């Protein structure tokens, strides 16, 4: 029958778009909304023994539950032994893993080319008596400092340099040495990469970025296999109270419904922009894992289903980069990435990344590809004068 799914199509499970649209929805109840509104509650009716799922607003909330189920279905579809915990921000999620799994005397391996707040994290870890080792993401360099570590932290692709490491290889080496592995999956999203399927113990991300995609929500999450490590993460969330607000959780869940649509458009446009920048005399150090000649392309293609919406490149000087950003009409000069409106920034203005003064991080939005490409090329022409 025309338009109907065959038995074979149904048995393979839902596609990514279908999963994103329906992820985390409760069973339908007559006259109830398909996506329940946010539950604003600090406490719940609790007669007798506190054995139910919702007792106090710092511990659990029905709106978080729907969101956490939705993210879990994307990070590890069809796996019942996986749980997700939502946090107030990406850094709250990152901190929860690091500080719940490590104690004085332990060693942790971090990337030295990762998110710019990691140096602050390093200083705090060291203040607590934890040894911090670092190595670049590219060429699987973290392998060289892995012996004796309790936890390996991977960021692939790295932000903002877009290097990629072989996650499977690093996970196998870490596990052979008794170390846990966490992967920052912010840039890839669950539709680009599934760290748990690559063997990682934790998939951690800032939901502020492409997962929610509209630049109006601060959120983070940790997904991992149910067991002692995730119990420790949950306990840390309770102690610190780094919980998302119900409105933020509801907005995030609503936004996930369009994730596949946004990712498809943004990734395709990112490739178009990256290809347009290839060979431009003004541009050096162009990086996008989807380009066949990118240093990370081979490894990325083995573990990623999509290459992301972020491109990086360098212009000759700080002044050149600032002229370029000022000349853009369809791209906002703003930090963060993954939103439906394109953004770009001269990354060196923050001082936390080891990048040239003219280094640009460009996050591709959902504008028409031809319009965005034309805007970027025109801005290059104008800024070169």
C-alpha cells in the first residue's frame, strides 16, 4: 500500500527524525497534552514513606525525566541499561563527572586543546590533589600519558581546533589500564556521534549548543550506563544542586524535536561554506572534518555520521579578522555555536585558546546555503581591502 511502512522497515526501528520528534514523550492520555508542560514544584505531596519517584525539587522533576529519556534515546537508542542526568549547564555536567569520579591522589588525562574553561578546571583539580596530565587531541596523543590514570577525558572534535581522535582506540587502551572514559559530545551531537557505542563510559555535552539550537537555553547532560559511576554523578548533582530549571528542561525537550532537521541543514551548509573557503588566498589553516583533505577526515569518517556545523580558519591578522566579522551581514559576532542563526567570532579575544590572533570559529546556522556562502565570500573580499 502506498505510503505504508513494510515489516522490514518497521523492524529496523525508527529513523533519526522520527526518534527525535517522539523521544521522551509519555504514553498518550486522553485530553492531556502530547508534551506535558513544565512542572514548577519545589516539593510534592509525600505522605508516608518517601518511596516514590518525586520527593523534592532538587532531586527529581517530571519535566527533567521526559528530557532525560529523550536524550538517552538519542545517545543510546534501544539500550535499556543507559541513564541520562540533566544539569544546569554544560560545565555543570562536565564538573559532575570529573569531581564525582576523582579524588586526591588520582590522575586524569585532559586534552590540552579543548574547551577554554578546561584550564580553570585543571587548576581546581590540582588544588584538590589530583594529578592532571594533558596532550593534544590529534594523532591520539593522549595515549602517551594514559598509564596510571583513573579517568580519560576526550573532546572530539576538539573546540575550537576541530581535531579528531580515534575514540575506539583510546577507549580500549584506557579500559585495559583500568581507566574510565568520558567523551565531550557537544560539537558532534548524538546525531553525529554516539560515544557509548564507541565504548565510552560517559557521553557529556552542553545542551546549550546544537542540541537545543536556539541560543536561549543553558543546559548540560551526562549519559552513561547504569551502575556505580552514574550513581556517583547523580550524588554529585544532589550535593552541588546544579540542576536545570523546569522551563529550560521543557524548552530543551521541545527543541529536540527539530534536531534532525536542523543538523541536516546546518551540516550540509557547513560543508558548502568549507568548500567555498578552500583555496581562498586570504584563508589559512582551514579545518572542517567533512573535507576530504582535512587531517581529521579519515578518523572522523570511521566514527562520525555527520561532521558538525563548525568551521575554523585563520586570517592574516587580528585587524583582518575583525574587519571580516564586521563585514558579515548574515552572521552574528557572538560566542557559542550550534544555533539556527550563524555566528562567528575571533576566538583569541577570550585569551583561553592557543590560537592565532586572526583565528575565526564560524558556526553555520539554518540560513539558505547560497545566501550564507555569498555573505562569507563577500565579507572576505571587503575585509581584504
